[in-house]
């Protein structure tokens, strides 16, 4: 039998036609029938032509060969919709959305619409128009019209309260946790518009955007970053006044009898303290030094009163030593800590503001309400000077952090640890803003705005649950790692010999970890077209 042999040598790759035979002793031998020379001496087209000629000389047909080849018709993402569908099922949100479709007699499927919109949030957050155009990039989702996508937002708005309640109740069951501590904070989401309407208002946006309208968003989470609830307020709503409303709704909706509320200094005012007491709740708030009487300030700034304590740093998992002092003040307990690391940070931030202040002094017209932020005081119209007295007062508090609480049972370490976990709310806002890209918003009616925020809230819930499950099985993944792994989960629609199939891409380790964490079985790598719906 003759065959083509390829040999690599230092001078190049050589090809020759070789025949195998047996000698007089019956041993297998090879002999060269013809040397074709070096591959590098041929043009690629010439080699292809030689191959085609040899194939035809052997009785083969090029048309027949072409038909037997595998042709790709299209390529799709299957990981995003498959994982989103499973996560919605875990929270029973698939059943809830199907009830909306049936009860409202909709001409489109709410579940399929939400799967598309969340898949797009996790993949590459874009406009609803782009969501509509991109739906052909996915396999395993029913197609939907553009106007139906907007109608889906309307139904998410109409059902935002039962959705929040369902997420809360299922979250408690999934983690088998009694809600004993909640963390609260506020942020703002801005619009690509400066038009106000009573809900969208120009206010102090936490993104630093000037001139854009905003809404205020208050979020409650537990120690696992699992959502407890959220409320949306008009743009000019003072954040300190959102807390009592959010707390009242929490008690009304979920009949929570006792809980410890943890929040930063922005929530520390007399109205909030009274409201918490009336509801029988407890609080751990950041305390503003400037609100304390001078005598108590002097007392807690005296480091000779401080004790030392070693605690676990929840972010780095390292043990850190802190200094602390406990005292009573106006029916609450103050726990003040001092950290040299924090002192260096406070000093650096102040010096950076003073440096910027020098720039503003040279161009005072750009200053409006921010003068005090940069230690500047107004001397006249467009005239400012450095407030040296304020700088000196600020220096006194470098490294100090004061926490107020009405709790009588938790240890100092437990109170400090609870307050330190407030960073999880900041991380949650980062997920909303940066990963899910909740803002800027391009919706103009209150219903569509709230429908969009409901969608983002569901997306955040599912993403956080997936991360918790990955961490639980000791294979943690960041949000971007999850996105990257889901992007790699692709499927090709192919044709061979007139028949259509689906060919799955290689499942990478990260994708396997995601599927294992939520009990999704890996689908076959080669599926006939007629059987694809069994797997997606």
C-alpha cells in the first residue's frame, strides 16, 4: 500500500510517496516510490492542486468531498440563558413569571423575555433596543419583539413588590438563615438627560455627574450580601430620611420582629434613632465626631484611655490589631477605634484635597457648593482662602472611627465586625453600577424606570447567589470571571451530508465549576438538530 510521508529535518519538511511491503522473510518494509521535495518549495495552492488531482485519480469526486465536509451555519451563546434559567428556577421566579404570562393572557412569554434581558445584563449590558437585536446571538431563548421587551418592563414594574417579597422569602429558605442583621446604604442612579419631572430630579449624584437628573436608591442586604429589599426615591430625597421609610416598609412587608440595622454616618440623626426605638429594632451606626459635644470629643480622642483588641479582617482574612475605647453618650454606647493605617489614609486624603484647593484658589469661578469639601472658606464674591482652623480640627480625628449602638448584648468585637461589613453594600452598589451597568438610564417614565431597576435587582440577586455557591464549593469566581466563562460556552449550528447538528465548544474548567455549583448537567458535545430542545 502506498501513502504520503512527511519528514521534518533541520533544512525543512520533505514529502515523498512511500510504499509498504513485506520482504522474503515476511518483515514489513517501506520503499520510496517518488520524492516530492521540500514543502517550502511549493505554493499552498500548488499543494492543494496536487492533493485534489491525486484524490480524483483515486476515483474520488470533489463535489462528493465537499458535501461530506462539516459546514458551520451559525454560532451561539448557550451558557448565559441556561444558567439564568436555572437560577430563576432556584428562586421560583420562573413559575412567578409564567403566572404573569397566563394570568394576563400575554401574547409573549414573560419568562423568556426576562431570561434574554438578564443574559444581556450578565454578558454585555446595553440598551433594550440592542437587547432585541442581540437575541439572535443566543440559543435556548424564544424570540421576542421589541415592543414586547418594553411591555415586559411594565409588568416587572407592576409586580416589583411581590418579586421583592419572593426573593426575600426564598433567600431565607435557601440559606436557612434567620434575618438578625441588615445593612443599609443609599446611592444614586443618573439619567442621560437633564429634564426633571418630579421623580427624576437634579440633585447631588454620587457618581459625580453634574447637570444630570437622578433617582435615589436605598438597598438592604444581609451578611451574605443577599438582598433583603430596596426602595427608590426622587432625586432630591435626603438620604438620611430614606432610612425610616425603608425600615418601616421592611417591618410591614416581612413582619420582622427584631433586627439590628447597620448603616454609615449618613443615617445617624435623631429621627432615625427614634424610629428604630419605636419599632423595637437595634442599630449600629457610624457616629459623626462633629455632632458630639466637646467634652465627649476630648474624652474619646485621648488615646491613654484605649485598650487593644485583635480582630479578623473580613476582606484580607488577616488578623489585625486595633485600639478601642467604650463610653456612654445620650442613651447609646459609643465604641471608638484608632488605627495608624487609617490615620495615614486620612492624612493623605486631606493633603490631596488641600492640593486641589490650591488649584481652585487660582480659578475660583469653578467653585460653587464644594468649597468646604476642600477646606476653603469664602471671603467675598469669587474670593476664597484656606480654612486653616478647619484643617487643624480635621487633623485631630485622623485614624479615629466612632460607632454608636443601642445594643446591650453584642461584644465590642462583634459590633466592630458588623460595622466593618458595611463594605458589602458598597460592593453591591459597584455590582449594580459597574458590572450590571444600571446607569445611565435611558427610560423616561416612572414605570419603565422602576421596571428597569426591578430587572437589575433580580440580576444582582442571581449573580450574588451564583457567587456564593461557587465560594461554597471552594471555587470562587469574580463577576468578570463568571462573564468570561459564560462567554466561552458556545454552540455551533453545523451541517453535514445535508443533516443539521449542534456542536458544543469545549467546556472549560471555569464553566464546569459554574454548572456544578447550581447542579446543571453538561450537555453532549454533538446533538442532532431535532434533539436540541431536550438540553436547552
